[in-house]
C-alpha cells in the first residue's frame, strides 16, 4: 500500500501527487473528524497498515492449516499400505482386478 503524505499543501500518494478524488476524500475526512490533514493522513496510513497486517496473518494461518491437512491425509501406516487400506479398514480395501484369460470357447472345450 502506498503511504499518503501531506507536504507543503500538496497531498502525495506513493511518490506522486494524489488524484483529485483522494484529495477531496482526505479533506472531507479531516473536516468531519476535526483533525488536521497531516493527522488524518497518519490515521489513514495506520488503518491501511493494520489491514495489510491482518491479511498477512490470515494468509499465514491458512497456509499452516493447509500444511496440517496435507500431513493428516498422508498419514498411512506401513501395515495399511501393504493391505491397501486406510488404517485397517477392510471395507475400503482396494481389490486388484482379476485377470481374464482371452481364450476362445472353441479352444477351451474342443475335443481331444
């Protein structure tokens, strides 16, 4: 986020002069709150910084939750891997396909 500064009667946002809409908004907020323009700019900057910190904390928390869920989903013990189940549940056993012989009926049952 770009910082909003008030220097020598000019409102500066991110190193450039702020737009007319931003200037009018800051002037209106300072008039409503009864603070000076510099104090209003400082309050806006503090608000934006706290919002940015909150978003960063939320992103970190979501990243940690995603890592925790991937660890739980990968947690299968060795004996269950050999039986192709998840922790011994026979109901969820992955059964291999049975081999089907491609033998013609006439070859299988032909007379000797």
